[in-house]
């Protein structure tokens, strides 16, 4: 298998406001991830739309921002902690100690609806998801660059900002948070993109979906923590 992707997570000079725009100057200090690729690997198919993300941290939070190119932003799932993967969404997976056990999954859609899960172990090993909310102090925001649920126009996309509190992520790392410079966690990021059609002026989900990820899994299964990338924390 190719080498796992790595992301260097820098300290934030100031806490970014969580408004979904990623417009605060502090984000300029963070590098972009590579463009997301097909979950089966870069040689499978090329994603139709660009997706990339940035991360920062401070003493209180891990910050995540993502920009998803999308000419037709649509979503109808407004109930928290429901199966958001049944429509277009963005997902984060974190395994702080890298053991493939007791890891965190977060999902959000263009409406700003979220779903949080804990996986004691991967589904393929008999794991059963534990939900609902794991992180009561979680802060999230979404910004749509266009018009949500309006097929009459062409959108630019949507963006996400998330602040994950270290105090509550500690449950996934034997109580050891925040990380120290040089610490490495395992992480992956994914976008699910469904095809659609327009019926009577409204979007209707189709029957096919794509899975675009930061770290390829080489199978259509995100729950392979050994294939997640490396999130490295640095001092500056």
C-alpha cells in the first residue's frame, strides 16, 4: 500500500470564530489537505468536485474547516443523530491512540444537521455504534455559497467549520488531551456525494453515491482505521 497521508496541525494564533466561512485570517496559517480522492484510491476515478480541508488547534479545541465544491447544494435531513450518509454529507473520523478501537465519528450536512458516533471497534470486527451525542461542547457551522435546495441556479459549494473540545475528546485517548507537540493521531475525512434528479422543481436523490476521502481505504469501507492518515501536532 502507498504511504499514508500526513497532515501537520499547527497551533492557532487566535481562536477562529465558528461561522462556517473559513474567512478568519487565522486559517491562512494552516495548510490545506490534499484534494480528496476516491475511497478506492486515486487510480479508481477522479472526483467530479473538489474537496479539501484545514485543521488547527489550541489549548481548548481542535478546529476543522472544509470547503466542498458543489454546483447543486441540497439537503432535507434536519433531525440530529440520524443516518446523514443517506444524503450528501461531510465526515470526520478520529482515533487518537491509533489502536483501531474506541474511535469517534462526526457527520454534518448542508443544513448543519450533525450526527456523532462512538465505535468501540470497526463494524467488520463486530463493532456496534454508540450514539447519540458524545461531545456536548462541540461547536459547528455551515455556510452555503449559493442557494440551498434551489435547482434553478448553480451554486459554488458549501463550507464547514467545527470546534471539537479536548476535554470531551479525552474519552477516546485514555484521558490524555490536549495533545503535545509531536503527538500523532489517526484521522480520516470523507465526503459522500449522491447523484440526483430534479422533479417538479425539487431535488430528488438518486440511487448512486460516491465516497471521496483524504486517506484512501482501497475498499468501499471507511471503517478501516489502519488506512487512515496521520494527524501530527506541532508547536507553531
